[in-house]
């Protein structure tokens, strides 16, 4: 095996004799956004300045059909380092180059006395799946903005190219909406609940909340884009909306009732009503969302919508009838259709959870199949593009084991070995999901996400066959020393044979 472990595994890698050593005289030839990326990713630890010039590191943008949109070639010889690919592909080449260097390159400040040596190698690498994502739920707990940046870095390090930001839920609204300031002023805060903190013993009764300004998110989007990560925002409707209804009670089915931002987990019964004013409200919100997030897809949720309030509502019944629906729960599809039409006017498409499959989703929707693997197949059969996130393989909020030492989790168990064994088939891609009910702190998020997200990243990038768990965990244990340098609070690997 090659001396330095690469995760996700390159499609082809041939070791060659010799080494190339980066030093202060190593020049860099690359178009500007990429030259900056090299300096940002390799500069701080090495202290190298990479003066412009040829004969050192050379990154060349080429249009080579065999490499596709994100593939790259990378050759390290005693004479220098050459990479070729699209701009997107070359970003991944830089990530691979970083993994070819000593792990200390991941330090955020100068590591003195190092020899920045790279063994010679030839790599040709093309991802298997177009969508390789990570969902982060910032609604249940408002994770610090700084951590969102760190998560972007961790995604990019694993060649994951999509960040799905779950921005709204029953327990909190995190996206600043200028037209409706109470969404964050009221909907962004909840009375603290013991849920999720109970076992850690840190419940102190103080309210929890927070939100991100549009400018903060715009900056995050730009930072992520420079690293090859597109951010897809999710505004989850018409269920999971208790925080919004608490801020503006007229959005709900009992406008005279003042709700509270939900303080416990689980699914709220309180959902949006189907009035024109409420549709208008959501389209107003989406107008601000598209202004911040340039990504083609906006995720509109559609999961777990209890129909009880609509069943009891005269206007919902009339709306369903007018839309030709035999049951009120079909209104979930009606909602998606109205909003998809609105977003089409902005040149955007919608993504939805797989519950929509039974509710006539708008054609062209991207379906996130989460309930189980059979829903992945169902979405494909129904002719939709699919991102496979079946919970039994993709839910990083599940505990890895049933050991009593495991921090409290919503469900379990999902060991690394199971995750690594997932074969998504012919889908658009895969995504690891971090729901954060029981993950109130960045440390806990990291504990649950790593190293399982590295396994999922490898499925998304390489989908290696045969799936050799021992080979992977061998490579992974070397990779973990990079996470050590970064200070990631990952879960230690189980002793061999026990995962
Ligand atoms: C189901 S996945 C949910 C989330 C929860 C998650 C917990 C999905 C579309 N809905 O609201 O956080 O389970 O695992």
C-alpha cells in the first residue's frame, strides 16, 4: 500500500520511485482561485509562500472528458507536482496533495523543522457519484457559525461537495428574514429543555437560541464555494414549523392560539395552514433564501406532516377539494407544487423528503429518500433523481453501538462497518445526515460524525469493490491522525473484529 493513506480512496493510484520535497523555493503555477486554495490549505503549517512560477507545483485546467466534472490527474515526480482537471477537479487534487504530505500539514500554524516530502505517485481519480453530501441540523441546536466553517472544511477534506443546512424546525428558526424579523427574534429562541442534556448533566435551565444573519450565511456560502462545497438550504414546510407559527400565529390552523417554540423532540402536531397569505409568507421567505444561497436546489422538506389539524379545518378541506385531492394530506404535495412554481421563477429547483412520493411531488423534484432503502428504490421507480440517505445507513445521529458508554442518541445502532457496506446503486448520490436533537455541542457532532462520515465519503467518491472493510479501517486509522492534528473529537475505532 502507498505510504500515506488517502481517504476517500483514489480510483487508481500507482506508486513511483523517488520523492519531491516542497521548500521555500518551490514555485506554484495555477489559475488564481486555485493558487489561493493551495496557499490556504498548505501555507499555514508549512510557512511556504509559493511564489508564482513553473517547475514546482503546476495545476492546469483542462477539458478532459474522461475526468468528468470533478475528476483529476495528479503526478508527483522528483521534478515536481503536476495536476490536471476542471477547476472543480483540481480543488480535489489539492485535497489529495494535502493528504500526500505529512499529517502536520493540517496544523493551523507553522510546524517548524519539518521536511515537507511527498513520495512519487500517479493518481487518476474520478468520483462515482455527483452528489456527495453532509446534512447538518442547526435548527435543534444553533451550532456556532465558526463550527459551520469547520464542518465545511471537514466536508471538503473528504471530497464531499454538498452541505445541506437544515435551518428551520419546530425547535428553532435560524435564518434571518428581513421581512419577518420575528422568525428569528421569537422563533430563534426556546425555553431550555432537559431533553438531550439530561444524560450529560449539563441542563442549566437557560434559554437556548440564536440565528445566522444573511450576511454571515452569504460569507459562509462563498467560503464553501472556494472549497468546492455548495450549500443547499432547507426551509422545512408545511410541518416542522412550530417555531415559525410561534412567531406568527396566523400561519397556523388556530391563529388565536399562541404556541411556544417547541422544547421537546419529536414531531409537532402544529403545521402551516393553507391560506393564500401563508403561501405568500413562505414565498417571501424563499425570495430571501434564494438571495443568499445561489445553489440550484432549495430543499423544502415535506417530511413528517401530521394531517390532524387539516382534517379538522374547513379551509383545508375546501382547498383539497379545489385541488382535486381525495385526502387532505395530499396538501403536502400541493404546497410543494405552489412553491416549486415560485422557485422556478427564480431559476431554482426543489428538493424534498421522500414522504412527497405518495403526494404527487412536482416533476423534476430531487427526492431525498430517508425512511429506508426501499424508498430509494421507490423514488427511482417513480422516475425521480434521488439522493440516498436511508436512515439505517446514513444517519450519523444514531449511536454506533449499544454500549452504556455511548452518549445518548435518538436511535441506534449504526456501526461504521454497516455504513461502509452500503451500496446505493444508480442514484445521484449519497449524504451523511447529522440531526442534532441529542448533539447540542460541536464536540458531540464530531464524535458522531467521525469517522463514519469518512466511510460514507468513500462510498460517495469511490464506491470501492470489493468492499474491503479491513483495508478501509487500516487506511482510516492513518487518516485519523489528520483528524488528531485538526483536533476533531472523533470516536475511536473499535478494536478489530468488534465493529
Ligand atoms: C427524522 S429525516 C427526521 C428528522 C429527525 C430525524 C432523527 C427527516 C426528514 N426527519 O426531523 O431529526 O428523523 O433521526
